C-alpha cells in the first residue's frame, strides 16, 4: 500500500467519506473490480459546468493580455510520471499563466488548473501562485483549500520559492485569496494522517458506508447502495432525520424491517415521532410482500393538532391573480452579472 500516490481529489473525497478511501484502496490493490462509473444527471451537469467555468477563466486571462502556456495533454498510454517529466519546468520561461500544470510531490500527484506568475513589488522576487476554478459561489470549502496547499508545496519544490498566497476563482466570478501560512499546519497534519492510513493495512475494512455529500459524485455509489439494501439500513425510511438511525440502533432497532415491527418505546425518540417512523417503515416492508403489478401501499395522513403534519397544501396562502413565484435556489449556478437579475427585473417590469 505504501507505493500508492494520493491525489487532491481523493483527499477531498476522504474528508466527506472515509469509506471511499477504503474502497479506492481495495480497487488499487486488485481486491475488487473497478466500478463502472455511472454519475447521476446532476453530477454530470456539475462536471460540465465546471469545465465551462474553467474555460471562462482561461479566456479571461487571455483578455487581460497575459501570456498563457497550455500544457500539452497527457498522451494515450503515457504514465503520469512520464507526463510530468515531459512537461519539465516551464516556470523558468517566464509565462504569466500556466494552465493544467501536472505535479508529483511528496507522494501526491495532481493537476493545477492555473499557476500564475507574481512579482513582489518591494523585493522584486518572482514566484508562482496556484489558482483553482471552482463552482462554489460564496467561499472556499475545506477540500478546495487542501488541494491548493498541495499545489503550493509542489510549486516550492520546483521553483525554490514558496507562494505566499493561493486563490479560488469562484463560480460567482469572485476570486478568494488565501494566505498559505494560515493553512499549512493543518495540511501537514492531515497529510501525515493519510500516509499513516496508507501504511497501516489493519485499517482496511474498518470503515462502513454512510450517506454523505460525496455520494452524488462517487463511482462507488451503486456498490454502497447494494450493501445498504442487503443490510436493510434505516436511512431508507422516508423522512428519517440524521441522528435518528443512531438513536434507534442504541435501542436495538437496526433495520427497516425491525422498525416496521416495533411495538415498544425507544429512549430518545418521542412517541408520536416514533409512530410516524414506524408507519413510514411499514409501507416498504409491505410492498416487498406484494405480488408484481399490485399498487404500492399508501396511507393518507389525517390532520391533527400538529400545525404542520398532515396539512400539506393547507399551509399555502390563498391564491391571488398577482402571484409571482421565484425559486432562486432552483438555479445553483446563477450569477449576478449573467442574466438572472436582468430577467427578474424584466419580469417585475412586465408585471
């Protein structure tokens, strides 16, 4: 295991899901087959938007009059190590921007979106600083910062000068600049922990799959889903909240079938809430026993003293001919300078 090279994307995924790290290592050790990647539509949309955002950033550097080196792509059959050797050290040629620069440093390999030439106004010292194009609209995420820390270390290894800052070109069009020294201690500690995991075979299989934000983009999603189905896990109960599976397991209720058959109280779950969870678990359990073609089981929720449960459309205000419905959250990539605000102003002017 010690011969593996980490990647920034693998490290970022590990922050969300330690089990991803376990499964990836099993694939690399030929202990399981490489999954056939089948990303969902939203994940594909994110990938396409990410590539477009990166292309827009590249075009903007050109509009600013900067000299740009687009690193030759990795050739078919070429190893990453051979590609790095072929690219060599383009920093010594004075380019303003280097696009898609590959690095191998300290057991990690990765490709920086942009590396930008910076000259200190006081000392005249020239260095290069990493810039990553990310769709995040407001601020950097932890994984983004760690990727930049790796690129900064790799730049220092090649040029001999450590970058002072690193940057994220956000999907909003803003550039967030970060001071490297503020994050390197955390990066060094995390990197050491990861290499410890790589060197310790006893940790193999110590993780279990848990639903997390990385599931949307993970090539192992189908693999984990099958395991969840086989184990009949509680997170398939419609509407179950994040801490409730843990509380139920502490009460010896570990599967959807056990929850559906539950007739006793569980410490830490209110009786009315538990009754709702039991009802929700019962429906899929009953559906498993139905013959093919039968309509799925369902039950109407009667309104009660609860101001929300069972009231549905009752909570909506009375309709009005002047109603305008706007869903800003429904467009995850809107930018203030590219249409949505103008469209909104036009709509309001028409109304």
